[in-house]
């Protein structure tokens, strides 16, 4: 009703402020400031609250009912729509819980590809290094690593969007625990063979999964201190005319 009245009065002057946004900006992770300029902002807030509550309930019921498709896929799509309409308009705790829930959907075995693709799409929308940190939520690296490798090397034949999964991993790897770097290196170091194609696998998986966003002290203990000298040696002293050569400068630049 408020929106209809607003549309009817489009031709007349109107005064508005960001007071509504200022009242709620500390409550949510991130919201769209311009929405607070709408004359029906208070009604929109009520509608958004009800909509997100319905989405949370739908995700929970679909999970408890073991109904990935169409139930869970539908509510994941509703969550994507909500984020595009209202941005990260939920509390920090809800943000962390939604990331963890979506991650678990992606890495759950035997779920239909269409459901996983929706979860990948949602995860890409809600993970942003400016708004979420390792201290807020920590994700295990192994499940997503195993899934990606199975898809990459054709051990999992589900038609999952590998390109979308790749982009999501680049974002979520910064939520792996600090100990993940050593564990991942232990997993992929057997592929190091500079004159063999297996080196491509090592460099690709390294560039995909190794967390790079750390403090200087964290890098010394958990990050670059574990791998920089080794990769720098390959870059400087090994004659390289291969597809993996170009990926090393990007790693160093990061």
C-alpha cells in the first residue's frame, strides 16, 4: 500500500532522511543505504524481516525433511534473491551460520547438482573478505578440496558448475584454519616434479586452496614461511616453458 501511494505521488516533492538506516546499520552485516531513503522504508524493514525468517525456516525444514530437491533448492534460490535485494541484511551470527550451512550443502555427498549449484551461487554472494574473517567462521578445507579434485579429475560425474565452484573456493579459502596451509602442502607436495605434467596439478591446487590473506606474523608461522623459498627456487632456477610457469608470479603478487 505504501509503495502504491509513493508511486502515485511521484510527481510531487518529497523530503526524506537516512534516519532509518542509521538506526539499524550496527545491527546487520551490511545493508543497502539507499533503501532507507524510500518513504515506505519502515514497511520494507518489516517485510524483509518476515522474508528472511521464512527463508531460515524453509532451509531448516527442507534439511530436516531430507528434501534437497525441490525444497532446499527453492529456499537457496530465495536466499540468493534476498541477498540481491537487501545485501547482507542479517546479523553477524546469522551471516556465519548461513556460510557454514551453505558450505555443508556443497560438500554433502550425493546431493543433486542443481542444489549444489544454487549453494555455490549463494556462497559466492555472501562471502566477502571485507565482511567476514576467519575469526567469525572457520571452514574445514578437506571436504571442498576432495569435491573439487573429484570433479576436476572426473571421479565425480555430477554436472556441477566447476567454474562457479572454483570462484567460490578462491573466496572461502581465507576461512580455512591457519593450520590448513601445512596440511594442504603435505597433500599436494607429492605432485612436485618440474619436468612432469603433475607439476601443473601442484601449482593449480596451490593457487586454488592455499590461504594468502594473513598478517606478517601469521605468514611466518603458518603461511608463506612454509612455501615461499621453495616456489621462489622453482621460479628463479628452474628452466620453465610450461603452462604452470605463468601462475607463480600471481601467487607471489598475492
